């Protein structure tokens, strides 16, 4: 049997460093277990951006990917926001540039732009309203009927929103490579193996996977669902990192991933030693010019008023 790695010393080192520097450590639900266990807070994109806005800490060490740390800076410019690993990007966010969006707006000048938070600050600056997977359908349903809507960058989340709201969207053809790895065949095979299991899927999943899910949820939505449910078994169609917290919170329940491929390499870039070094040196600070930040902020704030 393989020996389990003991991370406690590094975790303690990071905790002490955070205390000395008046820093808060926040981690996305897809981070490595040892990172999640050491963080002050773990959560989905919406929870983490709210947290970043509310904290009194002087430094935010963001264990996640680039656009998340950018969103924290957009909301809290007076704080120092550090990204645990500067190379941790989001391939979906990189699928659309501000120039692409400007061209799209020229094509549909009367349309409102709704952008998933998984976008760069430059793209947010060209956006009317942001959304996360937790509030995308609510945001769109609160847009006056008849108004055309450009929805970027995730085509799968776009399909989910269309199904939930009955609105037709002008969608960008972006996608999350990690969620696209989860196929309907994977789901069918896992369901055969665990016929009693409830299927929870993220709306970044392919439409055919969405169609067979018992419930479509953000990452924290899945955590709430599993907690409240009487079911004993769940198939979790999202990045595998989420299963750590699900198991921790529900030791008597079983959680299955439909495929071993559902891993986001960017989310896994952050290790404890990198996080310690980042905080110690206060390196990888995420900033942007004030004009971009203010325009992006307007889109993030509009999200709040549309939910
Ligand atoms: P949520 O945690 O907001 O559901 O987002 C999932 C995701 O893919 C983040 O990159
Ligand atoms: Fe981006 Fe997908 Fe990774 Fe989330 S899981 S950071 S959407 S590539």
C-alpha cells in the first residue's frame, strides 16, 4: 500500500505565515485536498468573489486560477491579491479575447452581453453583466424579454441557461476541456455500476450529459444538494477535486466520478510549497489598470443587481 503523504507541517507553516501577514487563504472547490484543508475558506466562484469583497485581511492568497484572482482584485483593489501559481489559467477563459467580443458586439449592436466569470478582466470590461454557474439562469431571466443576449464564453452553460429560461442566446463557442471529457458513455457506464446513485452534473458539462442529470448545480450547489439529500450514492459529473469535500462532509455517503479524465490541470498546479513561497515573497500579485478594473467592476456589480 502507498504511504499517505503528511502535509501537516507545510499546512501549519502556511497558516503561520498567513497570520503574520494578516492574509486570508481562499481555495476553489477543485483545489488539491491538502490545499482545501488548509484554506480559511473553500467555495464556488460566486462564494469566493463575495468573500474577497468582504474580508478585512490585507492580503488575499487565492488558490485557484487567474480569472478568479482577477475578480478578487476587481472587487477589492485596496488589498493585495496573490495568485498561488501564476501559470494557473483557465483554457475556457482564454477562448475569447476582448477583441473577439468587440467584433461580436459590432455584429449585434442591440444585444446585452452576459459573460461567465470565467473570462479575463479585459473581456469583463466589454461586458454588461457577469454571471457564475450558480446564478447564470437568474441573471438571464431578469433581462427584459425581447432584448437580444450575447452569452460568452461557455456554449454548454449557454445551453443550460436556454433550457432553464426559454430564452435564445447568441452563444460563443467556448467550453471547458475538463468538463467536455465527461461523455454520455461515461455516465451510462457509471450508472450501470451504481444504479441507485443520484447524478449531479455541472452546467459546464456537454448538453447530452446535462439532459440525463438529476440536478444541474454549481460546485457548491452540489455540496448543498448532497448534504440535504437522503440518497446514499452520487455520481459527480464535474472536476474530481470536489469529491474530497463531499466525502469529508458526508462520510456515510458514496461519491463516484464518471471518468478519471475529469481533472483540471490548472487547478492542480497549486501545491503547498508553491503557495508558501508565493505568500512568503508576496509574489504573483494580480493587478490591472484602473480603467479596465472599473469597467469590469460595473459588470460584476451588475450581476448582483440582476440576481
Ligand atoms: P463553480 O465553482 O462556480 O461552479 O465553477 C466551476 C469552474 O469550473 C470554475 O472554474
Ligand atoms: Fe477553466 Fe474548466 Fe479548469 Fe474551471 S475546470 S478552471 S472552467 S478549465
